[in-house]
């Protein structure tokens, strides 16, 4: 299993049904050292950026996914995003999508 940290559209139930064919049960967590960027992908979608500031944080939801589901998220996010591994406040290691 893989953890995915989300901060935007993947928290939306209708998007989850579209991407995974099911709704996901997640847990609140925090990604330190990143913040929501003022720049948006295609002028409307949230993206986070690394800040190197201790006080910066992004709150989100962590979902547990199968490898095959991560590939579905890669397709959903498209070429504008890339998936990277990060450490969360909870101690979990998770994937998150940032600007490509």
C-alpha cells in the first residue's frame, strides 16, 4: 500500500468516484515546509511549493492507495504535476503532487 497526501481536488467525492470508482476514507495530516502557491495550474488548480520556512505548512488528507490507483492519479494529474515522496507530521512517508 502507498500513502497519498492530498490538498485539493482529490478530496472531492465526485472526483474520487471518477478517478478510483469509489470514495476514499482518509486521515487529516500536515506537510511541513510547503505552502499553497499563489500560482495555480491552468489558472484554477491548487499546487503547493517548497518554502524552506519552518512555519510553512499545508494541511490535507492522507489516503491509502494500491499501486494501480497511484497510476490512475498520475493520469488524472497529468503533465502539469509530478509525484514526489515527502515526510508528514504524523511520521508517515507519502506521495504528493507538486508543479512539474
